[in-house]
C-alpha cells in the first residue's frame, strides 16, 4: 500500500479490521498479519461464530467478532448477518483486510468505503481483486516450483510486516509426551489406521517417554478405537483417547504441553506451531509444506514427492492415492524414530523449516526435493514483487505464466500492489 493512502488520516491509535471467514487453521495462519497490525494500532478480527472463542484465546490483544458465516443458508442468513454486524458497522476502520474469495466476503466489503478495503473488494456492485492476491493465485499455476506460505501471503498485506521469526516461538519439547491428530478435513490428506499406527510407534520411539494423546473430532471416535487396537500392548496402555472430548481451552492445554505433535495438515498442527510445540507432519495428496506447513523454527514435514504431487483435492485421484505408500517405507519409519542411517525412497522427503527474508522456507534434510533450486529463484522473484530485500546475487525466476506486463508498470505501490 502507498503512503499516499494515509493522507488526511492522523489517527493516533488507528483501528484495523481483518475479515477471516475460513476454517480453524486459517484463523491461526492470519497471525503474521495480526501481529503486524497490532504494532500500528487496534486490531479487530471477524470470524465465523463457531471460531470466535478460539480466536479470542489465540489473540488475547484483539477484539474478536463473530458472524454466521458457516452453516446458515437461505433467506435467514441475511437477517442473521445484519444482526451480527450491528456493532461492527459503528466503528471507523483505517483499513479493512478482506482475506477470502467468497460471495459473503465480497458482500461484506460493500459495507466499507472501497478505498479502505484491501484484498477482495466491491465497487458499485463490481467485484475487484487487488494485485497482490491476484498475483499469488497466478503463482499457484506451478505449485512444485513456487510455494509461499499462507501466513506470509496474508502477512504481506500489511504495509509494515513483522519479521517472520517473530511470528511463532522456536519449537521446544514440553515434556508431556506425544500427540496424534487422527485426520484432516480432507480424507485424501490423512492416513488410514493401518498406516498411522506404525508412524505412531516410530514417533513414540523418537520422544521416548510419556503418554500418547489421540486428538480429533467426534466423527473420528470409531477410527481412534481401531487405531489404538493396532498398537502393541505396551504402547496401548499409554494411549489417552481424547477424540471428541476437547473444547478449545482443553485442546490448547493438551497441545501446549506436548513434546511432539504428529499430524496431517490440520488446524491443530497450526495451533501447535503457534504454541511453540514441535510438529512432525505428514503431507500428501494436495497438501504441500511450502504453502501450509507448520510455521516456525524446529518443525519437520514428511512430504510425499510423487510426480503427481501436489494434486488438486477436488479432482478424483487416478492413482488410488498412491502417495500414501511413502509413509509405510521402512526408511521413513526409521527416520521418524530417530535413526537416520539410510536414505529415503524418491517418493518422500523430510523437510525442515527455516526462514529467509520473505518468510518460511522448507529444506530437504533427508530424501530429495527435485525443484529446490527453482524454488529459491522463485522466492527471489516473489520477494522482488513484494518489495522484500533478498540476499545479493539471488537470481530471480521469471516466467510469463506467473506475470503480466502490467505487473511491472510504473509507478508501483509498496510491495508491487497497485489497487486499481
């Protein structure tokens, strides 16, 4: 955004609104933007009402508002939304960050002056997408070579963004044992009990002590019992089945005390990273650690590296989810248990988290990441577009599928985002 945008405003303590109407994990992945705006003034966060209590626990310095965004349909939604927003409409926001592409988000954007809204806007009934989110979506055309963490995507909406290493604590074991998240929202990105049980045994060997907490929604109770039955008797006695039994406060308490969380790409995984608890995640199918991996130092991701990964989760899989097989590889299980004497098969890589000037990075510490060099060049190009200084001599990766001629037209606003 441009310094001219602030002309005529002399707010001593300006107010900002973030509209984040997506899921559990997305609320937590808004953290870099939240922290960046808290440095500048008051922050208000609008979420689905089912996540209001969670958001208040995660962001105690933020004023959280709830809205009937999920689960309300038909003509009743308009009356309910109007009621939910009465107090919000009375506030005068310097900026409104509208983060989701949805009909409701565009409708909400129409409540505010068009020049105040960033992201997805509505101007005289016309839907407008700012240059930054439009460019980010263009980059996803080649996901294996690109990859910008979602926390950084949303964080870079701010004109003065906090350094990436300040977002989450360095991951440190807390002494409370192993946590296991049963499944993610998409079944293809999760593992069946027969594959998850050996991973749990290996991860428990890595931790070396403490109970094993099973975590998940009530819909996974039967799967949790099946999983526990597949564990050896000595480990079965350490299982604490909390599936379907934790509210937000209880979940934060349990996760915050763990030595390690084993999880697919889930909201609980992002919660662990937020709390500074080490994560060992397994990413397959459409899950790609470069986009939504746990944010912070000290995390590992077992990333499926099949030729078809990452795929589009809405399209049927023609290979019967063959990327799952990598997680049964004895070499992968040995690595998870802490023994790294042998290499991994080409279909899996162990990725370790780190940072560059742009944000979160992932580097293969076992196995092979065939697109690592192109991704370094991509990040140099993305940083140039975003106005972030990268190391001297970094060669940008330029490709016409990712840019348009007008992206480089002058004058440019900060971080290359021209609000047309």
